[in-house]
C-alpha cells in the first residue's frame, strides 16, 4: 500500500498542498481528480521525491519511502519524455535497461507490452511517425517495461479514443490484478467513473473526498430517485418530504427525506395515473465532483 499523510507544500505565498492525505491500495485503480492547479501533479512529484514537502510523509507498506522504493515505481508524466527519431521497440527497451533490466529481458518486455497495446506491427517505426494517440501508448509501455511494483500515471488517457482507452485499461488492470497499486489522474470524469475502483478528489491543495467509488456514489445518491409517469408530475413539487431536483413534464428526479416520504410519493403517483418507471438514482461523478469542490 502507498500512503500519503499530511503533506503540505508552499511556493512563495501560495499553499499548493495543504495537509494532503489518502491511500492507494494494492490491486486498486485509484482515480485522482481535480482541476488544473489543484495539486495533483505536485502530489505525485512529492511521492517520487522530485518535490520536497515542508510537512507530512509518504509511506510504502507502512514505512517511510526511500530511494530503493522509488526505483520500484513506474511514473508517467503528463508531458511525453520520448525520443521522436528513435524506433519504438528500441527506445522502450532502452527505458527498461535504464531501470536495471538486462538487455534481453528489456527487449522481451518491450515487445510484449507494445504488442499488448496494439502496436505489434509498428515496432520498428519511429515515434514521430505515429499518431499522438499511439505515441501515448508508447509512453505507457515505457512506464511499465521494468515491471514496476507501484504505478503513477498523469493523464494516461489523454488523446486516446474509446477503443484505445479500453486497450490501455486492460493493461493497467493486469498490473492491478498482480497487486500493484495504481494511481492515475484524469480530467475525463466519465472515463474515471468507468475505470476507477477508488477515488480521490482534490481542490485548492486539499482533499475534498476519497474512498471507494461505489461507496462515494452511494453516499451522494442517498434519497435520490427517478420517476416517470404518464401525466404531469408538477404536483410532486408540493409533496411532503420531497425535493424536486429535476423536472420535465412526466419525469422527475427527486430527493426524499426518508423512506416513508418516497413511498407516499409513489402511492400518490399510482393513484394519479400510470407509473412508467421508478428507481433509485446513482449520481454521476461529474455531479459529485461539482458538489464536493463547490
């Protein structure tokens, strides 16, 4: 497990990180969500030792992180760090050698990863001859080639189409299934909602929410229901214990204060006509994000 405990960082008079604490569990894909300048990249760089926080600590399996631990990390920065004129198999293998792999092992890993990422027929192409999306796949391969035991990826899905997202996800899930803690940041909330096991939401250098994604969604969806009737649902605005969140003729999203209120609403709707659909509503991550950072 990777634990971040109370780290703070100041640049000039700006508090970039303010007591940031969260955990990245083994075998979990943890989505790290926040606006530009919220503190995601600074947090990642603090974990790697590139940035030195004034307070707090980073723990690996309960012990303060050290140089040997950081050597076991795979880190993908948002800015690509590849060589445009170098052939992709050669340079991914080169990154493996930089991390201490023998040349034969590095080449084997590079070929396997690039093939898994859908680039098996382009191993001898130069990076500059690939699309931006395929260059992103090469960057991911370079991050994984040395078989890291911890993974941090800054915007790994940037520039990828839906098919490529699924390809990259399958590779990351394979590492997670082997027990690797995976922390990834992304502005694509719909992608994070689909991929992440756990969530960490940061704003203005502070953690606003963290935990299992499904639990966070359930917490923020408590008391929410969608109901559709064959008539005008405007009367629901006056129902006791009910707040109408959204409304469009016969359809409404409501928040009930308790179970009795929603049962009474459903009975009244059935008395007034036909109920076409009814069920609990699960809030989207985009809505939860807006709520917690507001």
